[in-house]
C-alpha cells in the first residue's frame, strides 16, 4: 500500500538549460548560442608553443563545407546551425582518427577500424593529435567556467532568485534529473539524496554509492546530474567503488579543478573511438559516455521512474537528446491516458496558436518536441491539413495551455513566470 501511495504522488522532473535563463545574469547568459560564441574565442596551444584559434578555424571549415552540400534550393534558406556540442563531437572524432592519419597507433587491439577507411583533407592533416585533445579539453573547461559564474553568484547571494529557491523547496517526493552542470537545485533543496556520501579520511570530495541513491531510505527528493556537474572529478585515492573511471563530487569548484588530474588515458567507446574524460556529458555521444558511475545508475533510474510515475514535468529541455526522448516516450506507453505532463519553457512571443507553435518547432528543426507533443495530445499524425479543431489553442502566452485530451499542460512564457503566476495551477494539474 505504501508503494502504491509513493507511485501515485511522485513526480519525475527533467530540468534543462532553459530553467536558469531567467536568472539575473551579470556575466554571459548561459544559452547554447552565447556559450558557442565564447568557445569560438578560445586559443589553443600548438605543438610549437604558439596559440591559435583552432576551434574557430574548425568551425569555419565545417561551415564552408556545409554550404557546398545539400539541395541547391533548400540550402539557401537553411542556415547551418553549429553549436558547442557539435564542435566537441567533431574534436573528439578528429582526436580518434588523427592518430590513424599520423600513424600513431602501436597495436591493432586499440585501432578504430573505421580509421583505415578515412583520409583527411590538408587542413585536418596539418593539425597534430595533441592539438585536437587540447582544444577538446579547453572547450569543456570553458563551458564549466561559464556555468560556474552564475553558480557561484547563486551560492554567494543567499537571497537571490527567491522564486527559484522557493519552488525547489516546495517539491515533495520529487525525482529530479537535471541536464545542467550547476548546483543551484541542490543549493535550494538542501536536504536531498544524490548518492554521494563522505568516506572517512576524505574531506575534499564525496564518493558515489549506488545503493544509497537507489534505496533512498529517508524518502528525500532525489537529484541526479544526468549530464555531469562542475563539481565532478576523478578520485585521487584508491579503492574505487566500481572503476577507476568513476567520478566523485568535490566540495567546491576550485577543488574539482585541482583534482582533475588528467593522468588517466582518455576513455574509448566500444568502437574504440576516443573521447575526453566526461566531467560533463556533452557532444553527440552522450549514451556512450554514460557507461561509468554515477551516470549509469542515474540513467537506469530515469527509465525506472518514468515507468513508475504517472506525472512528468519538463523544464527548459529542448528535446535534443534522442536517448532521453525515447525514455520519455515510455511514459506514454506505460500509463496511457493517465499520463500527465507539464512542459515549461520560453518560446518566442509571435506564437499565438497551435499552428504557429508547430511551425516554430519545424523551423527550428525541433522534431523531438514536435513528435513527443503530437503523440501525447493524439492529434492524428501531428496535424491534418484542414483540421478545424486543434489539440491546443494558445490565447494568452502567459497563461497555461491544456490539451483537449487533458494529458498535457504547457507554459510557454518561461520558468520564472510559470512559478510566480501559475504554480498552484500546475500542481493541481499534476495532482501533487
């Protein structure tokens, strides 16, 4: 009976980058666009000791090649979109195959077989393998530095962003899966379970326990950093709980930077493709980077919670991760018409109808959100030409919109407006 009560009252919460965009940022706003612009300014140390803008040059190289391919009619209208995650993926792929291009592999067991079929152009061949590695680590570090800017300000000013703090404090029996790298949710909730515990003699960091996280004996809100954290690093001492790749959570950002030893060899996928140590999960191979703890535990728990809980809240997530979209789809299959979903995000002000909403998703190539919403509201393959009654009618962008079948509520004015103006309505819709 207790299990049934917990299942009925629990809510699974997915938190993406849009959740913190309403903060009063003094520095850079941590949007994908702004982070990408900062990454393109990064200097990379060459083998000869000089610096160059390798990431920027790689971006321009890709951009020019993209304009040369594709349908001659459509490519005039579709502007190539390249963000920092795309660039990290390219750098990691170049890091793997550069060793092939420069004949640096010493044993076949570690050789990525596809490398025998690749041939670089003159631009890529001129770049040394270590320069790709330095660029990838610089990119990852730059992203964490940007996140640390607003994370530090949030921790220092205890009375800042009260709307955000109060919201997380009000959540009871929540299962929070954040895709962000900051610690603002933990700082707000205070009493939570994330699986990290202190070991005797280790004051700088906490080690992860899958047992503590999964059992959660005190019934606290759980917080899972599905894509990593600015506080993660390798452990500096043995024994390791599962693997030398397992990550620990440091007491603060400066300690985490110090403990990132970079003495281990880079991890590899099962295809023997190299990637940099995933303190934060970024790029296009997220699931392959989740094989180590705590990511593997968090990922399995996400699928379990979506199947167990009939209530789902999605805040500021752009539906850009294929693995996550498929897991969220399990909720529809498991719960049917009992599945209640709230989506909170900030959309352009020109959206004033369901039609303009769908056009916006299509123009931004956001097919993940388009498909999820269409399946959830059951609008007969998304929308039929000439259909007069749409599943969603948007009359006021600041007011929550509920689908006709009652499965979906959307707040498209941003997280802050939703919390300040519609929190009670949202909670009532979810039944919590």
